[in-house]
């Protein structure tokens, strides 16, 4: 099962979604507003309240996805054994070794090692075997060089041992596999939004157990050229109970530095944008920046100016003094505020609409 904006799709439908098709879904199903929860706490690292800065400067922080709470976030699904086999075949062809497609990994590894053994007596000749003759692709040449170098050092360090070649192949292939897994997340940073300012779970997890606040933003305009950098990089998340392998596309990506959207989009779609069904309650939208593409100040400060703030929701457990300060701050800038409080007859959060639900809910007419 696959869900986008709570609509059900089949695997075949998601597979067929091009970037343009996905853009059409964004346009047809875009919400009127987006929301982002903030803890309203002082960072131990910087000593700053980044939540307050987001409110003051109308910016969002583009986070490293490796720091997200989901261990699957921005990872790609690759069969490790199949990756090893396909890459071993790739390097065998590169070195001019003719193999039998029916060989399993063990046989391929053994026969290829016999072929490489004479060249492994000298580093230069070994590296030369992995070069593409007449290549003008520096990035691809570097990939081949690094693989051969990692393999040769592992071979030398284990030379004389029965499994020296197995260790050499494993060392080089495992490094490549790890790099491929890390590479996707390493080049992207994200800001995450939702379509619901009343989620109890999100108030608890992302707004400091209801002591923070939630900012409401106007959805970026698809018709306004100044919002193009936002709308072009803002996507609804795909929720699924299935992880889709993108091995074919990763291998194509590794075989050339001149990759196309046809290759990158499936990796993007099933890596950066697909999450477990467990997270579907978030109905998340993601603003995705490749490296510092969207950042205001480059890599020194991963912030991005976002759409106008249209409202601020104050958490049910926000301290009284902080609540008063934020209400006044927003009022001075013409930003509406409201308190979010527990409902009476059901387990749900709701806009208290200025009612005196508890002593902390002090949104009088003067404070508005």
C-alpha cells in the first residue's frame, strides 16, 4: 500500500509517477496552509532559541536527515548481496575479464581473483587495470581508482592468508555499499511540515511536550515566480508498508557521472520521500534542498526564508509568562495567535478560541 496526501495508490501507480506527475499531484491536492511545530527551547550547542529565530525571521531550518528520529529516513533500499554481485560483474567487465553469467558470487570472485593476481604484484599495474581507456570522466575515474586502491591494500594486508582475495573484494565492495547508502542523505537537507496544527503526537514529540508552539504558513504560490524555488522543491511524503529497491538506478548512477532525471527521480522518490505507514498521521510535506541550494547564507547557516506566517498556535502547557510574551510579540506584528487546549469530551486538541480553559490560557481581547 502507498498513500500520498491520504489517497491510496498501487505500487504500479507510484512506480509510474514521474516528477511532472508528482508535481500535478502537489498542485491538485495542495493544502491551503502548512504547519510546523517548534520546541521553543534554547539549544545546548548554540545557546540560541532557534524556534524564536524562525518566528522572528520567517525562516525554516533545513535539517540533516541523518539526525531525524526515523532510522529509515532518507535511506535507500538495496539488496546488499545483489549489489556485490552486480558491482563485481561491472569491475570484471571494466578489467576485460570475461565471466559466465551463470556463476554465483563465489565462483565469480574466485575466477576474477585468478585473473587479477598477476597485476596485483604491483600497485601501478593493478590501478591501471581498473582504468577506462580514453575516459574524460574524472569522477568515474576516481570511483574506479578508489575501489582498486581499497582492494589492493586489503589484498596486501592479508597476503599469504587463504582468504586474502575474499577480504580484498569484501573490503572494497562494502566501502562502496556504505558510501551509496550514505550518499543520498549526505547531499540533502530538509524542512518538514504538516497539514494539522492539532496533532497530540506532534505536539508531544516536536513541540516540547506541548510547551512549544506551532507556526501556520501560507502555502507557497504556484503562480508567483518568487515562490518557484519553494514550490519546485516542496513535496508530499509517500507512506508505505513496503520498501522499494532502487538497486538498478543506483548502479546506473554509479556507472556514469552524467546521470539523467530518469535515473535520479526513482532514487529521490523512494529514498527521500518514502516513509513507513507508522508516520502517516503526520501527513508530511517536505521542503528539500540539495546541499545549500535553498539556504539563505550557504552552508554556514542552513536556514531558508519561507512563506508568510499567518498564525501562531501556543501549546497547552506553555508557561504563562512565555505565553504572554509571544502573544504580545505577535500582536505587535499583526500575527494572529491562539491557544491549543485539550477537548472536553474526546481525546483531541482544539483551538480554545480565547476561552479560559486553564490559568495559562490568557488570550483576552487586549492581548490579541
